[in-house]
């Protein structure tokens, strides 16, 4: 190498630290980009795992989903006359003696966000639903609850 090339390759004094810092930053950026690419690939893999590979599978999967929904609705009850200040935890406490409660949904007005005065509870099995229906007419927060199996509207 000629003298001018050596001078260009070897920085003078404080510039050497800047070059080291720059190299460290570039290495860190390369590592972060590799990690981002890996995360993007994992995300794509997870999304594709949930998607069926063909249209026949999609049809079967939607039928399975419909069957699962009907099964869940069969394990659900409607609870009417629920006090407006009731929390899901309080309703859970009232019905937990019936069986394992999977989910409590207190229906609220979509504009005001205030409860409408009824709820749905999803149980783990049919026995729990039968036990919960026996609580029809029971008193909760000084109100007489109306408990019935959840109605399903068939399309």
C-alpha cells in the first residue's frame, strides 16, 4: 500500500475511538435486525399455523367452530334481573357452587357502557348448567334473579 492509503486506513488520534464505536453500533444494528427478522418469521409461522391449507379444510374447520359454539352455548345460562352495580366476580361467587364457571359476561350498553341488567355465564359441563337453573328465583343483591338456559338463534 502507498503512503496515502495507509493514512486513510489508520485514523489519527481520537478518530480511532469513533471508528470503534461505529463498528460496535453497526454490529448491534445487525444483531437487532436479525432478531427482528426472526420474530417476524415466528409471527408468520404462528399465523399460518392457525390458517387451514385448503378450502375444504376451511369448510370443515368452520363447521367444527359452529359445533364448538353450539356446545359452549349449551353450557351457558342467561341471568336476568341482575343489579346494575354487580361485578363479574360477585356473580361468579353466587354461581360457583353450581360447578366450574368458565366465563361471566355482563352485557353493557355499547354507547353508555352501563350494564343492561342481565348476564351470561358459561359453565364447564351440563351438570353445572342444571344446578345453576335451580337458582332461578334466588335473591342476589336484594333482587330476584331469572335464570334460564341460554337461547340460541339458529340462522
